[in-house]
């Protein structure tokens, strides 16, 4: 399991780190762990979270 810092996770999702932080506070962020005050996100969880929120062209 590859883990990314919040900054790198946000970059992978195409959003800012502050937006991802807001998602965490609102309880809608991908699953994560916090170690010594630093949030880490699992790459597979990020990809699954993003895929679940992506609208395909055929669904529009």
C-alpha cells in the first residue's frame, strides 16, 4: 500500500491541499491515517474515491 501526503494526494486528485483538508473536516474525504500530525492517503483509496465521483460522458 503506497501512501501519499495530503499535498501529494491533493495533486493526484487535481484539487488543492486546502480543498482536501476541507473535505476531511466535512467527512467526505477518502480514507486516511494521521501519524504525528501528518495525514496520509492510500493511493488505491484515492483512485477508488475519485472513480466513484467521476461522471462518465455516457451518463450525461
